[in-house]
């Protein structure tokens, strides 16, 4: 029973961390896309910005979840 609580704590922690990383990366993307004098002469259309921000958020949370699974396997392997 105790191991289930530990896994749920790790899951919530990694999802929140993934959302935070995704928010930072999305903010950086939007700033670089909208800021005057950036490398791009023409910024992306609005629909592309929404899609790209959604993909960045999904990717960050998904990768943090994969990292959590590898860490849990490592912890489980050390216990046995």
C-alpha cells in the first residue's frame, strides 16, 4: 500500500514539473516568435502558434512522464 502512495506522489510531481517546463518553453517560443527584431521576418500565424504551444506542452509532460517511469524502475530495481 505504501508503494502506491509513493508512485502517486511522484506522478503528480513529474506532471507538474512537465507543465512548468512546457510553460517556460512555450513562453520562450512565443517571445521569440512575436518579438521585433527576431530571426524570423514573418511571425507564425495565430493558428500555428496555438498548435505549436499545445505540442510543446504535450511533449514536455509526456517526456517528464517517461522520465518518471525510468526513475520508478530504477528505484524498484534497487529495492529487489
